[in-house]
């Protein structure tokens, strides 16, 4: 089998595996000590607001995985959104995958999908659904 044929077979298997139903686990993923410290530092001095269904995807923003079901969405030093995915996204915190997003329009919304893609092969992995966004803002002085 040629290398090209092997890659096509591997890509096909990867796509099929991403379509297989997986038992959905909605219990919060445990945080490692390192991730708990990171989360505490990222939210330090900020106050939680009311959850919202959509946030702007315009500008210099970053999605930061904290656990297999928790992402921080940093819009500015003063505003960070916490998003608890609707179910665990196994492999989210692994360094071997990158997060690929495809927002509709100029917003990320509850129910939108993020996809994990292997950074070396480009083979897509898990697709995971966003939950509500909880804003954490620094209080005005």
C-alpha cells in the first residue's frame, strides 16, 4: 500500500470514528492541580455575570482548554468567558490536538461545535458542543 493510500485509509477511519455515537458523560471533568491553579489565576479579581448564549468571535480572542469539558474564552484582560461544554470532549487538553472552530457569522453560540484536529496528521477527531458562556469581568474601580 502506498503512503497516499495509507493516509486516505487512516483519514477515512478517523472520520468514521468521529461519527460513532459515544456515551455522553455530562459529569464535570476533574481538574488537575495545575489546571485548577490556572483557572483560579485567570478568574482572579473578576466577578461572574449572568450566562449568555452567544459571544462575539471578532477580534483577537483565544480559546484556552482547562479540562475535557471546560474552556476559557479570553476577549480582553478584563473579560474572560467560561464555557462548560455540553459533554466531555476527550483529548481537549492534549497537546497533540488543536481546536478548530467554525462560527456562523460573527458569534460563537451555545450548541456550536468545536473540532479537535491532530496537529501532525490533520485528521479530525472529536467534535464537541459549546455550552453557555459565563462572563467574568474585572469590577470597575
